[in-house]
C-alpha cells in the first residue's frame, strides 16, 4: 500500500471519528474538553509497582546536578549540567561508568538536549540542539556521528527498536511551509500535511520511515507582548508497551505507531482545535494500569504561572471509557498529589514513568511526619547536601 493510500485511510478515520460536527458518531474514544469531569482518587500502588532509589554518591564524582536522560533494563543515564559529564548507574543505584566529552572538537558534544542509550550495543547517542548526534561507548570512546536528514530539529528523540531511533522534527513549527522531499506522489496539497515524525537508522542516520500525519497549518503558539510569542511545550512521541504514541494536537488525535510499523488513531478530542479561541489541545498521552493519562492545555500565555499555559490533567478508564480528573495519591507521601503525563513527570519508558523527588522537599515532609513506609526509611538515611535526589519508579501493572 502506497503512502498516499495510507494517508488517505488515516485521514478518513480521523475526520470520521472526531468529525467536523459534534453530532457525528465517533468510532474512536473521544474526549470532550467542554465537560467538567469528576475527580477520582487513584492510589498509585493499586495500579503500579512503586520503588524508590537514591543513586549512590559515596564517590563525589557521581554526585550530580542534572536530570535522567535514559532508563534501560539495567542502566540509568544522567547528564550532569554543571560538569558536562554523562553518568551511568546500575538499576540498584551503584555507579557503573562516566565520561566527559563536552567541547568544540569534531568528536565532542556541546550541551546535550537528549542522551539515548542502547544497552545491548553499548551505544550512547548524544544529541545537542541544532547539531548532529555523536555516538560513544559508555566509557566515552567515540564511535561515529549521525547527521539528521533535511536540517531537522529533533524533539522527543528516543530509541524505537534495535535498529532505529525515532523523533519529531520541530523545524516544521519554525518553518511552517517547509517541504519534505519524497520520491512518492501524493494527491494531497503540501500545505495540509508534512512528515514531522521520522524513524532513522542507528548506524548512519538513513531515513527508514516518514510517518505522515495531517497538520492543518495550525501553529500552537501564544503571544506574550510586543509581538513576541512562545510555542507550547508538547510531548509528541511517547513510549508505550505497544510501540509509540504519536500526539498530533493539530488534528486533536493521538496515533499508535506499533512495533510492527503500523499506524492507527487511538484517541481524539472534541471540539476541533481549529474552532477554538484560545486553542485548547490534547497535549499528550500515556497509558498504564488500565488508564490513559492525558494533559489538556490552553494555548494562552499566563505571565508568572508555572506552567505558563493553563493545563488540566485527566485520565480515561480504558475498560469502561469513563473520564475523570486526575487525583493520584501515594500512601508513602501524605498530602502529595501526583499528575501522570509525559510533561508532568518529565520521564517515561516502556514499562511506565518515573519522578525525581527533591531531597529538600522530602526532608521537610519528613519533619512534618508526612512520610511513611520505604520512602520514610530511605529519607532517614540521606543528607540533602551530600546525596542525590530520590527517584521514584512507577512500573504499571
């Protein structure tokens, strides 16, 4: 089946499911953002296995100021923004290796926007903004570089399978009329779709697949003042047990790009974003524990707010289809609300998600007798000035 027929099939599904009219029947689960959904309390340990880990910092070389970039079966990878080091820990928290190749040389990286680790091949893919990808071993040996196709600016850059990487090309947002070269003919006008989702080879960066999704020429940006504007932060590519969720807020739809390379819409929103002022978008989707966890964002800048765009967190029961406002509680942390989605947690992988819990906040909660169980036991043993933050892993059941 040619790409133009695949695209036609997808368009028919999307437009018939979400519809151009609220009266249309929906063959897809569809979220109506006009509704005020009831709040439902979910105990996190009822839907996921929760564990805590403080990465060993007995050696000061492994005390870091940064964030986790990659979690594999046996390894946690962190970039230390202070030193430029990339650190590797085992899943039980012990240091494995580290290296620092920050610099301006041909085999160096600048400031990594994303570090992806292929544990089986010991390939560390380091991407710096507006640069190519440098590939190293976990001990820092330079292997090769990968050049992105067509001056792409990757976002949501992740490992897809043993052979390929996947990313969203955000250059389409900066240059809306940018055209993609293709050897295949299409019956659709260029301005109505592009190829922002790309799968490339881990070896040489060769394009293995352009995933065609309609974009409707909608720019998800909000004006601040004096003509300045900002784009809303979106999580476009999110790992799940079945493959990847591709979030396409311009068409109010979430697609599943399966491990078998098939593409199918799985969720939509109504009313259409093109009919709303300000625009309200279905920003991302995670799935686990029998629920889909979603963020609804309003594309309207709010000064001094965090985040600067108004957001709501909802969840959909995949068995009953019922939708609720999120209220995620953790028995070990009294009074602490958690929101599960790829922006709120900031981290995701195939089995679930993870949160970094700040030691200063945890120590205060400990003093206020808000902690219990294994989290309390761990906090009792650490020092906020000498240890790393605690990582809470959430592996969905």
